[in-house]
C-alpha cells in the first residue's frame, strides 16, 4: 500500500532551490519510499525538526507520518538542514 506524499510550503521552497539533477534524484527516491517509508527512514533524536529522515546522498528529507500521509517538512543538504531558520 502506497503512502501519499504531502509537502509543506517550506518543503516546496526547499525543493525549488535545489539543482534540477538533485531534484530529480530526490523525487525518484521519494516515489520508491512511498511503499514502505519506515524501511529506509531513520528516527531523529531532536523532534524539533520532525520525526524521521530519509538520507539520499548528501541530502536529507525531514518528514512525519500522519495516517497514510508522508508529510515532507524540509529538504536540504546535510550541512544545512539541521540549522534553525
């Protein structure tokens, strides 16, 4: 059973700021992860950012799971994603 991907406004802004090749790579990975998101997810220790993360190369996708939705909260490079903005 596939989960539905839901993007916050901040996540959309983050994705739009990425290079086109990185955007495609992340998009393909998210489509694969929709089937069983917790299989590839890691739980975050600081829940101020979100509950889980996906690691895609040097990029991280911070998300929560609500019912059958994967709520994408933030997307960014690993050096920048955990800084508070």
